[in-house]
């Protein structure tokens, strides 16, 4: 019987926190931002990393995520905000030792101010599109962020989580901007409205209109969140190349 070699490895938790920049003048694709920080011991001083660290001996994975995000960025997460994405265990992902990371994602509409604490030199939200450049991040954190966005996109398709990024009253255009931020491409306005209207109790029209200043044209109708948390019909949109599946 062949014996397997005993292997020592470390288990980490890395957390991807997405938020949306509320500035409507910013391109929808650049409004999607990710919380990153800079480790004091990083060899390349220009690089960023996801908040994360070793799992404590008596900690659940979610507890490690919450603790490390708080220690390294000053942001306080709640357990219900965390969703597990995947495990990352490529042998080359960390050149110091064999490290396996369990990744979580959290969608946080109003994260508050970041603050670098003793476990980091700096913490801030950076546009997702910039972080797609592997030269900006340590380890395999670009891959983790990419996987986390796909998980977030799936949440938008199947649940009402997108409404968390809207106010108590909002326009269909504002809701569409949330989807476009996570999708990273524009959605046809008429197609978006048709798919949203097709899901009963997802959003509820109000008897009032938006007042966004001196914009030409008819004022937009306002809506409020409906009662649904899970959508009976997924709200999905094709990419500009005609495909649903992410490349």
C-alpha cells in the first residue's frame, strides 16, 4: 500500500467586500469597488491584498472573516452579510508555504469609512476594473475577486439583494445601474424594465416621480422594494457578445 506524504499547510480566510460608489456621474462599471488593504510585511510596497488571515484555532470561518476585516480595514461585518465563494489551494499561490484560502464575499451598500489599523498600512475601496490587473494585487487575489463577482452576479439574478443598493425610493434607471456595476457592461433599458416588471412583487411603483433637476424629458416614475427576497424567475442579461456565461 502506497503511503502518502504528510503535508503541513495553513488555512486562511480571504474576504471580498463589494460596494457601489453612489456618484451617478461615474461610469457604472467603475462604480463597483472592492475593499483592499496593504500588508506591512508585503515585499512589493505598491501592491494591495484582500483582508484576510489564518483561521483561529477555536474560530469558525465566518468569525475569522469578520475579525480580519475589522483588524485590517476598520469595517465591521455582520455574519448574515457573508457568503462563501470557493476554496483556493494552488500550490504556487503563496511562495512562503502551502496555504489554502476559503474566500467569502459580502455586498455592503454603506460600509462606512475605512481605517488602517495595526494589521495594515492602508485600507481603501478601489474600483474593481483596476484590480483586474494582476500587477496590483498580491498572491492570487485577482482570481478570488473575479470569482467573488461571479458569485455576486448570481445573487443579483436570484434574489432581491440589488435593492439594498437603492434608497427607500428609486427609479428603474438607478436599479439598472446596480446591475450594470456588477455585470460590468451596459444593459438595454427597455429589456431591463421588461424583465423587472415580469417579476411580481420585486419592485412596486409609486404615485410619484423623480426630481433630478433640469434634465430634459418626462420625470422618471419612482419605485419601492417589494416583498420578495428570492426571485421566482432569475433576472439575467446577456453580455454584449450575446452570451450569458462569463468569460
